[in-house]
């Protein structure tokens, strides 16, 4: 399982872009990357670098934690009760 399968950045970038009213082409231009590269990010054919994600968030005025958050219901994020020691 890759990192993108956990955080699903591809679908989150697409949702945030659409909420902000941008096209893939306009976001690519803002980020200074080819349209095809950005399209590949949204289609999970390529993973963006941290710098691209950071710039994307800055331009769309969203926090990086908002974009990268993992749902708390995911099995890997469940908190477990600590064991207590018995004497």
C-alpha cells in the first residue's frame, strides 16, 4: 500500500480545486507545471512533491493539514488504550 492510497491526495486535490472554482489547466499554470503533470496528480498516475503540495495549498488558501489529513475512522489511525502494569 502506497502513501497515496492512505491519504488519497489525488482526490483531495481535485475536490479542493473544484471547490475553489479552478480548472486543471489554471492550477497547472499557477504551479508552473505542465497541464499533463497536474492531470496525472489528480488521476493518481503520479505523486506530487511536497513543494507542489505546499504551493497548491498556498494558492488555494487551505492548510496543508486539511489537504493531507487521514480520516480518523481509518484502521491505521485508531488509538489504543495503553496497557496498565500490574504488580
